C-alpha cells in the first residue's frame, strides 16, 4: 500500500536520485499504477518535494556558495567562471552585450563580492 509520506521523504533525499518510480514501487511492494494515480490526484506534489529538498539543503548550499566566492576572489579562474554561471546565469561577454543593449540585471558578480567585503 502506498504511503505518501514515505514517497515524499524518498524523493526528497538526493541519495535516491538514481532511482525511478518503478524501482521505488518494487522496493516497497506498491503498484506503480497506484503511485501514478496518487501523483495525478496531487498535481503539485512534485513541486512540494522540490521545495522541501531546497529547504532541507539550504544551509549547505549557502556554505558552498561562500566557498565558491572565496575561491573566485582569490583568483581561481574555474571558480570565477562558476560564479558567473551560478549567480548571474551568464558570462562576461553576455554582460557586455546586455549593457550595450541597455538591458540590465539586478546585481552583478562584482556587486555581490563588494557587498561581501563591506
């Protein structure tokens, strides 16, 4: 029998990312059709699981972001490239093109680093 809380906890754990719903059902003697029916009856459940995962690992992600910024500030080119992708979702070339067009972003990487130094 399907236990919704068990499924939510299972899917919220990144250690289970390599599994499929079929594998989950096989491990718990649950019919895949019952799980699919339950998911269709709860259309926002996957979004809830995603939000739960994000909240569960927010503290760790903050530490990772801080370490990435620190390495980038120290001159690590790979970390700097990751910072651009992580925080701004673009590269310096894209920034230049956007500035020429007059389309701005909320904050640049340099502004984020300056705030950290303040």
